[in-house]
């Protein structure tokens, strides 16, 4: 297995160079080599129906690809057309100008991968045509035709790959492609190939953040059947799994729609629809492969419960020690939170996690999970300034802040409620029951909720802590109100498990939850509002500059739950206890508590076991989501000095999910500071 992986690593490093050589040599001239469709082709000679434009986009994008199979590859498809990112940016603008798409392509969605493997694309096409034949009508006619065009385009691309594989004498690859993705998968290898091909087709159709769902659950029946039937041994199964992960990660630079990449993720573990623990040998295989490969993508989400075996948590931490991005979601908090938002318990138990940390329902959710942000730090900055000038008590300052958060939430939800999405026939075909009972997924699904995130919550709490100090600790302030019993005489900071800062953070999110709970429904096709604790992706910006003198942290916004720079935390458990103050039954859109470690912190088994204890504490204390980031100061410093050698290094700090070398210098310095042991 390791020999094969080394071969793949070497081949992937040469992928772009090899493909350019193939294009320059005129390879595969009978295909559209490297030419993306122009806008007039997508417009279809004046056809203004956005549903038909969407299916043409999928067809033309698939036609622009030519087969490319690297030597020894068993899970195939490589994007061969450069410029996809800029193409979709231009396409979106053009659609808006033509009135076809007032907003954006669907993103952050998880299709029903289990259904794909059970029915194949041909089965999904038949479902659309059968419904039209039974019910008739222009709407279903267009749905059937657009779904058919999109699926036919994907199958035609798969057939070109099959022909090419056969011409190279790679009969095993050709045999797999003859079966999938057109037909149901029959083996583990066919299942992997089907998901890979369709996942890539969805990205070619303009979607980003296409989640791979609960990988170890829908793939396990195929793997266990192959092993028990003697088709595969465990070593070969591990090799195929590693190759699948490589195949997902290798195209991220071409498919990524933002500078960070980071748009592919999969989930492992957790409970099943009936509440049973769902951890199996494939869970271990994926974690082992991720540790060995050290790929920046896909990001791995491990769902944990009080019953998750510690051995699984240890494997995940060993992967983290190899710089693999692992995020933990606590089923004990997430599932009740989703149920409180109206998700059926069995669906809530089946949740997956998007690349930004939000919770998705595979096949059933068309939730707009990243619809907006509510800048807590601005609300706090305003409340502190106005409150101190007016002689407010601290509670009055907090009420000012809560009122400002409510107004900010109203504005964010109002903007989000106006969102209209571009039709998505291929994605529609892969959503549970969508073809059979509903319409295009852009019109809504079983769950169509809006997710908005807090921005700068830790900065806001620190700012309010400073106001508390000003009122209660200064000599003139102490005359107004007595210092609460048990409060420290210094400046409490969010994350140090101080009762003052803990309560402030709790109150901020209670204001936010109450503001979101007023909307039901939001407007039109959108239903509930899901408040979240912070995005894992986003730009850096300078929004916190006005807050720097109050909240510390060097003017850097904390986009997720993490102590600001300069906050001294005795133990990670202190920060986790602080973040457990939030009522996650009311705040359930994701956003991890983020803790950074120097890589030396996981250098031996004893330290890994200690970190595993911390993850178990995270579950038991009642936090919702956790990300442990392990960084090496020397590697980061080398990346600053030699960015050409570290182009694929991705970091996630304070909610950013960015390529390190793309960050401005001041943010690179901040990240280096965070991996110094004395500062974390």
C-alpha cells in the first residue's frame, strides 16, 4: 500500500505539468481539449429558461474535459480544464445580467450518496422520466429533460474515460467504468469510483462545498461484503481508500472557488438513525490513510459520543499530529439542537458536516447554511462606547449589546431571505425523493432553513469584560455597584474559565438565539433560522481594528470560538468549559471551539492520550464542536520565507480556512504566534 501511495504522490506533484504537455501535444483531439464553454453557448441561442441553462452548463463543462488517467490509477478522473474558478465567477455575473440567476450556485450541500450507489445515474434519470410520464405537465417535462441532459453528459464523460482506459490496456479500470456511475455499484471499488466521478461532476456543474457525507456508513456494506466474499483483503481495501482520498484532494486547486481550497469534507462515526453507535473498521482505515497521506483535503469530521471508543479518538489525534485537519462534532449536543429546529430525530441523527463546520442532512437538506454573519464585536463596541458615555450599569450595557445583535440579525436574515438560487438538475437527481415528489432543488427540499453565524463573539465578550472591569474595579466605578462575589480583581478574558467572562459569552449567544427564534417562517421558501457560533471559512479583513484597544488580540477577529491572542489559558479544558456555557440546543449551525497546539504537544503516546482525555472532556462537558490544530513553527517560518515550497499548506485559525502562503504577512505572524507552546 505505501509503495503505491508514494507512486501516487510523485505523479500528483507532476499532474499539472503532465496535463499541459498533453494539451500542447494535441492529445485527444476528438474531444474539446481544455476549452471552457462561452456564455453564448450556455445561453442556448436566447433561451432564457434558467433550468435549461443549468443543464447546458453541466453538459458543456463535461464536454470540455478529456480523459486523463495517471499511471497505476485505480480511482480515476482528473479535471483537465484550467480556469474553472474564474469561469464560474464570470458565469454567475453573466446569469445575473441576463436575469437568469439573481444570486448564486448552490453550495454546502450533501446529496444522497447511498441512493446513487443503490440506483446509479441511469436509475435517477428513469425516476424523472417515469414521473413525467405518470403526471405530465410542462414543469415536469422540463425537469425530466434537464435532469436527463445533465446525467447524459456525465455518463458520456464516463464512457470517454472507459474507452481511453481500454485503449491503454487498463481493462480493470474500463470494467469498473462500464458499470458505474450509470448503474448500481456492486463492489467497494465501484462504489468509490461512482462517488468520485459524480462528486467531480457536481463540482463541474458550478457547486462548491459538495460534502461527501457519512463515508464510513454508506461505503461499509460494500467493503464488508467484498472482504467476506474474498474479493478484497484488508490491505488492498486500505490502499483503495487511500487512493480515493488522493483523488478527492488532487483537483482542489482547479475546482476551488476561493483562494483557500478546503471545500471537500467527509464525516465518520456518530450514531445511526436508530441511535446505535456507528463506528466500524472503515472508520479506522480512513483515519490511518489520512495520517499517512497528510493531504490538505478532504477535511475529516469525526462525530463523537460518550460511547465512542477511545482508540478511534487516539487515531484521529495521531492524524492531527501529522497535520491532518480533524474536526469533532458532539452528537449529544448536535442532534438535540437540530431536533429543536424541527428536524426529525432520525434525520438529525444522520447529519453530516460541511467544510465550514455547518450541519447538513444528506439528501434532504437545502439549507442555506452560510447566509450571513452577525458582527458581535461591532455590537459590543457600540454598546460599550454609548453605555459608558451615558453612565449605564453593566446590565444596561449588555442590554444595549443584545438590542444591537437583534437588529444585526434582522438585517442578516432579511438579506438571506431574498436569496434565490440557480437551478441544479444534477444535484436535484441525487436528493432523496426530490424527483419523485418535488421539483428542482433550488426551489427547496424537506429542510430549507437559513444559517447565520456570529462573528467576533470572543472579541465582543472580551470588550464587555473590559467594560465590566471599568465599572467594577476602578475606584469611581466600584462606588456604583459592588463587585460580584468570587470575581477576580483583574481583567477576565474569554477562554480562561472566569465566571464573569463565561456569563458574558452565555448572554451574548442567548440574545442571538432569541433574535433568530422570532423568524418562523423567514420568507417565501425559507423556514427557520439556525444561529451558529462562527464560520470556519472567510476572509481576514480588518473589521476588528476599531476594537483592538479594547479587546486585545492585536485587532484580529476570532471567527470561531478560540481565545484571543494574549489570553493565557492554563489548560485547554478551561477554554472548553467556557465555551460549554453556550446553550447549543438553541445555537445549532456549527462553529467549532478551536484549540491550537505545537506539534511537539502530540509527540508521544502519553501526550496523545492526554489530548484524547481532552476530547472526551469536550463531549462530557457539553460543547458542540471542536477543532484541534497542530502546527509546526519551523514549517510555518519556512513557508513564510519560501512560499514556493509550501503552496498547498492550509491552516485553520480563528475560523480561517486558508492557504498559509496566501495570507497577508501580519496574519502569518499571528498564526506562528499561536503555535508557540507558551501562547496556547
